[in-house]
């Protein structure tokens, strides 16, 4: 193929002595039949594309998006009026501690832990389902553990972005996640306003009581 005296002394990729556009592997003693495929960003991106028409929307991802609302059911079982009255009339401040063992609060805590366990399991099932559908290198399910320090949104949003790159769709998960965050923020504001009004009314009643 070429003059042995002019061959490289060190094994490696070198311009193909046969004249092709690719590089050929020199094993240190002879030229092999192995040719190097030139790197192509377009080819690399195509290699990470799922089969045409692959649907990235699994039941598991939607359960992950909406299940975090489950613990808010505990809010319905809290006696807010009784709690505020005890808070205003208890000079020891023990009513705030007592609140931590009320059924409604305990229900919220229990549902919170149950929900966290479920969304971790569902994240794994979602990741596995995407792989079974032919999605290459989907967003790894282990990101869901950031729920403990940040939010489950790290997984749902990251997963949506990666799924969109692989399949051309799936961003709806990201937008719905953002919408739920906004709704939760608005719920928090509404609850704060409600409690503030109740406290002000309680203070007014105590002040003007005969």
C-alpha cells in the first residue's frame, strides 16, 4: 500500500496511503483495514434521534407533574379558625406547637412522603419506558432525587428538553410544570392573605370586645 520505510513508527490514525478522504489505522507494524469515520456534528445529532413518530408522553411523566398537588388535600382538614383563635388567645405560644400534631397537618406530611416516593418510582418507569420506545439516552431518572433539595421540576423540565431534542416533541411537560409552579405560588399567596385577614379580624374582635 505504501513504502514500509516511509510508514509511521508509532501506532495511530494517519492519512490513508490509499488516497481516500478518511484516515487509516497504523498498528505500529502495518496498515489495517480500519478506516476512521470523520466526526460530524450533524451525524452525531442524528444518532441521538428517536425513530420518527416516537411519542415521548408516557403516563408516568404526567403523574409526576400532577401528584405533588396531592398533599394540599391536607389543607381541607385543618381547622384554620380554631388554630388562629388559639394562636391569638394562647399566651404560652404552645398552640403553634400543637398545630404540628393536628390531623390535617399530619395528613399533609404523610401525603408528602408518599408522593415523593411515588414520583421517584414513576421517574424510573418513565425513563425505562422512553428507552423501550427507542429514545436514545433519555434524561436520567436519578435527577428526580433533586426533589429533596430543589424540586421535582428539575426532572420534568430537563426531561422535556431532552425528549424534545430526541423526538421533536414533549415540551408540553415543561410548560405544564411551570404552570403548576405558578398555580402553587398563587395558592400560597391566597392562603397567606386568608390567614392575615383572619388574624386581623380576630385581633379586632378581641380589641373591641366588651
